[in-house]
C-alpha cells in the first residue's frame, strides 16, 4: 500500500536524568536532535515538529526546516506533550501523527513509514513496531520491553518481563532461547490518530501502566487497540547515556549514519 499522509512529532526535553541536555549533545558535530529531524524528513512526513520546553532546543532546530511547539514544562508524559503539540499545530482529529523519540538519530525512514502504514491499514487508533528477540539476555532484560500480539496483529500485552513464559523450556534452562519459539521486543515508536491522542492523554494513568512503568498499557487497560507491525529493518539503539553517545559517534564515524 501507499504510505498515508502523516506528520511527525519529536518530543525533546533538556532535562533527561541520565544524559542532561541530550538533544543538544553533539553527534558528528551536530546536535542529536538535528539528526532525528532529518530522519523524519527523509521518511516523507508532511510536517516535522519538535515539541520542547526549552528555548535552546528550539534554537538548535530553527534552521532544520522543522516546526517548533513550545510546550508546558510540567507535562508528566510524552503523550501529554504530543497532545499539546497537536493543539499548537492545529492538526485535525483524523491526521496521523508519528511520535519519534528525540534520542533516535539512526531511526530508519522505512520504520517511520511502517508505523504510519500499520495505523492506516489496521483501523486501530494507535500503532507501534516490534522486532524479534535475538538472544536470551535481551529476553530477561527489564529495560527491553517485550510484547505479545493476537493473530490480527493487535497487541495483547507489553511487559518488562519475558513474555510469553516458556514454562517447560525455562524449567530446564534459561541459558538460551528455546529452539523453534519466537519472542518480540517492542520498538518505542508510535503512530496515533490525533483525535485518539487527545483522548488518550486525558485518561488518568492506569494500574498496569504504573506497575510496569509503560505508558502504552493505559491504552490496552482502557480497551483500545494497538496495532503492532514488524519493523522492516533494524532500529539501531537510541541514546540514553554517555556510553550510548560514544557508541553512536563511533557508528557515525564508520559511515553507518
């Protein structure tokens, strides 16, 4: 199918706890946020917006061709910031907005398009991506979010725990992935219909969301569909720590931008 018309919103906070000022950290001589904006533009977005609460970040993207939404610094979640961005941008309820995190300088354009495609083709109000788990360490890593989905591709659940639990195989050994089975790791990129984004941001945090610290569980717990498509190509890791930034710099130096 042809990729539907979509916009991209990039939430970018200055005060990241593990890497303060992350959007403005230099990568290949440019701020990280500039790389992310280019990825969104390369995907064919009708508009690219950076939703931020910091004038320094706004200044950094002023020459990139992206729009800037100066949002309330007190927002508790990324969806709250995106909902305010949607209001500032004046998008209609039927518009498709892709939420691309501001620390993903290597996000493939094909993946950005794929999540917009998944939303449009599924009829769900929200969509995201997943990729196969390739090693047992990732499966048991609570920082790697796992998911299970129904036969129609909709998410059944997201968890920091290994799901589904291979009862017999893991009773025998947890040193390797059982042969013939497959697990999915969540990739944190989302697409929404703007009307649903507004409604979602207005919902109070849910019980499961608080337990797992996963905002997408708020949608499932309130009975909303989340379509899950497989990523068409790998998503290189984002940047959360100084070590991640060093690895990203090395990747760029090798020509893998």
